[in-house]
């Protein structure tokens, strides 16, 4: 008779298969609330504080294109792995990582543009409007760093051919998080246009 | 050979007691840490009660506990503010959020739904250790230069945003914010696990409508936590930016010592919005687990099915939903548009409906029951009492027209201590007395428990009931002394009385501490199901094993409240006045709760 114990690896694996995705989804809920808090703070501030007009740097638009593309490549990469097209999968997942890095670079460029236009983060020259611009984008980027790390892991594992039709959980978790970051960015970008 | 053996034992100890991933051990870690913090919070309150009851008098106790904070045994005014702030913070977050949810969600969720452990034992362990680190940082903040945070547990800017504002606004405030950020991470990790475990790992037959009400309460509490704590984190982050980087989210046109500061364009009201969007759900994060525990104990100890199971679940959900749309009732005096105030008044008063449903159901469950007055049952009934008497004054404070008159007076202090503080701590005590045999395999002493309950409830009402009268007379909260105002001279006697009750109540808790540790080590061994209860945790063996049940996980066939069930002849079904959830339904038997 084999009794099920926690030390049993099959059992552990089964629990992980069952719970990893819901854990991620509820984690995403909390991130949604975090940004809901921040963006509703912007709306409250807009009603009460002195509000400035800000020229949105075009680099943010380019960022948006990059991150949308990266979601597309991740989607294709994941589907390829699912259909056991390992080489195609590897390439598209690598492309996702590169696009993610390009997004990060364009965010930095956007900040320098903001700074050149006299929008500063803090100090006597700063305004709440400008500070929100930096805070919202930087906090999104902070979450994106987590996504990049997970993409790095997924890339290494896919190069080692650890993923296939049967074993995709890691890719699925990473891609769910990545698509979420894309959606979050699109929301924030539209929101920035709205508040500027 | 023996060296490696020794090494193994050391490792076992480390992973069994310190870095355990077993939910039962993590639950004990939360309990002990939470109670330790609660004890510190209680000592603080007793000390500042001494100052309020006997303003300016010298006490050896103040001298002993506070040392340099109290010259010649008299508490310094700024230290009074620090103590009030830390008392609130510790009690609300460390004892009644992490201590209560951390202990009972961890202990009961896997055991009552029939799971071997939480969804992720690792995240669960992290949750405790984040909590532990935040505890340590909060305690360290007591000893730093300038003292601990002193802006009140609600840390409103500008006091909290400008390091030079008051002594406690310096390093103490910074550490407070760091500690709370880590605390929020801990709370989120815990909540994630609780929700996913309940939704995904229930045993066969454990449908949502067969869940014990404890589990429903823990589930909704965790959902509230996931929705509201991130908002507090966003508020705290903006505050940190203002404090440490010079942004102006909450600050505008501020002068300190005749100097105008650089900040401009922000609004401190914004912080209040963000804070209370967490702050009000937080009340229910504290309260709901206690209500869940009470449901379970009231039913078991009345030997009757819980009255209105579905109504109980619906009320929990309704309370949770309403709790996120009422935060404005904390802000009626911020210059809020009176129409908006009326909206918040309306949503706030609506909470009375599901709350009344719950109270009604507790009382109808008790009605004509074969009540067993165990200490756990007494504390549960105590909770019903405080939930009523604290709830009624909530109607007064929820109404903007009335609230404006007594805003920030002792009426508010009396109200929330009874409805949230006492109810939650009574629920926690009830839970400890009831599930002690499950946690430690031994029974607590009933007689000491009775003394603990009766002294506590009498003194608790003695402390908080008179505060309503102080508040109605206009005595403001958070003042260092009320003896400077001739207006309040005739209130000094009441303050003295309150302090005496507080001292006795504090000493009565030593009974509990003794009972707890003595029983954990020397108490009589518990049988597997000492309360003859139905829920699944009592089908697991007394000895803890990682995985909870030695063989297969039990299958569930009925709800958890089949007490005193009789057949058509008037005899007990099964020959006992309880039927465990694992017993299959008889041929003509209907499942309860539907």
C-alpha cells in the first residue's frame, strides 16, 4: 500500500500544477489594486492640487510598440513550444527578452526627455503632475524587472530544451505575467495621456 | 558517525521549528509572535492609562518600563504620543491582523477543508518570516533617536511626511514605514495561499456550501486583504517619496519655524483617501476571522446546527463588499461635500443589516441549545455582546450629522475598541481555548479560563463604556493630559476609574499567559475529538504529522453542523448528538445548509 505523503514528489508536482496559476492570478489582482490605488490618487490630486500640462515624450509611444510586439512574440513562442516546434519557440522567446530590454531602454530615454523638458521628479522645481509621471512609469518598470528575470530563466530553460508539450507550466506562468505587464502598460500609457 | 547524526538532528530541528513549511507549525509561530506583540501593546496602553488617570504623577512602573522616556517616573509628552501610536499599530496590525489570521487561517484551512498543507508551503514560510522581520524592525524603532513614530497609527501627513515635524517623525517614522511595507508583503503572501488553498485543494465532497463558516470567513478576509493592502502600500510609497526624496504628493505650502518648505501642490487629504480605503476593510480583516471562529464555537457548544448558514455566508460577503465603499465616513470633517458625506453615511448604515443578521443568527443558534459553557464558548458569547454594543455606536458615528459633533473624541475610541478591538481579541481567545487541543495535543485549564473571561469582560467594559460619556462631554482623543482644561475637570474621576479597570484587565491576562504555557507543557492529554465536533480537523490524529492524515484524506458527505440531529422516531441519528462530516448521508437523510 502506498500512502500519500508530502515527501512524495508526484504529490508535490500535482499540487504545483493545480495551484501555481491561481496563485499567480490572485497575485496579479493585488498588483491591479496597487496601480488602481496610485491612479486613483492621481485623479484625486488632479482635483485638488495645482496641475500642470506635460508634453508626453514620443519615446513612451515607441515603448508601447515594443511591449506590444513582445507580447506577440511570447504568444507565438509559447504556441510553438506547445506544438513541439522547439527551435521556433526558442527564437521567439529570445526575441521577447530582447524586446523587453528595448522597452526598458526606451523608458529611460523617455525619462531623459522629460527631464530635458523641465519636468523633474522632486525638489522645489517639481510638481505633483511630474512626480506622478516618474512614479507610475518607474513602478511599472520595477514590476517589469521581475518579468525580465522570469524571461531570463525561461530562455535558459528553453535553450536547454526543458520545455515541451507536456511540460510548459514555467512558460505559461511567465507569459501570463508578461501579458499582464503589457496590458498594465497600455492602461498606464493611456492614463498618462489622459492626465497630461 | 555520531557527528553526522548530531548534524542531522540539528537540521531537523531547524526545519521543524524554525524554517518550517508545515502549516500547523507556522500557525504556532504566528500565534506566539502575535501574542508577544499584543502583550507589549497592552503594557504600553496600561502605562499611558496611568498618565491619563493620574496626570503628571510619578510611578515606578512608568520609570521601570520607560526609563529615559520618563524622567522621575513621569511620562514625557512626546513619548505619550509615541506610545499611543505604537499601541495602535501593534494591536491592529501585529496582533489582530497577522496574529489572528496568521494563526487560525494557517491552522484551520488545510485541516478543515481536508488538504495536506497549504498550496505553497514555501510562500507560507516566507509569509511568517516577513512578518517576523517587520516585527523586529517595529520593535527596534522604539529605541531610536527621537523615539518611535508618533503621528498616530493612521500616520497622517504632514506629521508623518516631514522628518523635522515632531521628534517621532524622524528615524522612528522611517522604520515604521519600512516595517509596514514588509508587513504588507507578508500579509499578501499569506492571503494568496489562503485563497488558492480554499478554492483548489478541498477534499472530495467538500463543496463550497459544506465549508465550515470559519473557512468562509478566512476566505473573504484574505480576499479583502489582497484588495486593500496594496492600496496602503501605494499610499506608504508616496509618503516615502515625500519624506525621503522631496516630492509633493501630500504636501503643500508648509511653514516650519517660520521657514517655508519647498513642497507645493500636494494634498494631505489624498493620504486619508488612500489610507482609509485600506483602513476600513482592515476593520473587517480583523473582525471576520473572529466572527467565523465564533460561528463554529457557538454551534458546537450549543449542540445545535448554526442558524441560517446561507444567511451567514451572504452576510460575510455583503459586509466585505460594503466595507470597501464606506471609507469616507472617516473623513466627514475634511471639508467633504455634504452630498458625498450623505452617500457615505448611506453605505455605512447599510452595514448594519448584514451585521444584525449575524447577531440574530448567533442568538437563535444559542436559543434552546444544550449550551456547554467552556471558556471558548464564553468568549464567543462575549464577542456577540461586544459586537452588539460596539455596533450600535457605529450607527451614531456613521451618520455624518452626528459624527461631526463627536469626531476625534473619546466616543470614537470607546466605539472602535469595543466593536473591533474587544470583538476580535475575544474571538482570538475563543479560538485559542477551543483549538488548543488541536495545536498542542493538551487541554487548557477550564477554571483559570473562567476567571480569565469574567475578569476580562467586566474590566473591558469598565474601560471602554465610560469613554463614550467622556466623548459626549467633548474630551478629545490623543491628548497627553486633560487636567489643563477646566472644562474637563469633572471628568478626572472617570479617567481614574478607567485606569483602574485597565490595570486589573492587564493583570488578568497573566492568568491566560500562565494557563497557555502551563497547559502546553503539563496540561492533561487531549483526546482526538474533545468537543465532540463535526468538522474535519478532529478526524486527524492528535499527534501532528506533516500531511495531516496518515492514510487517505477523508471524504466529506455532509455539512459541518449536524448537531443533535434526530430521526422520525425522535432518536439521535447515529446514536450521538453529533455526526462528523465524514459520515455518509443515510438513505432518507438530507444534507443541511441547503
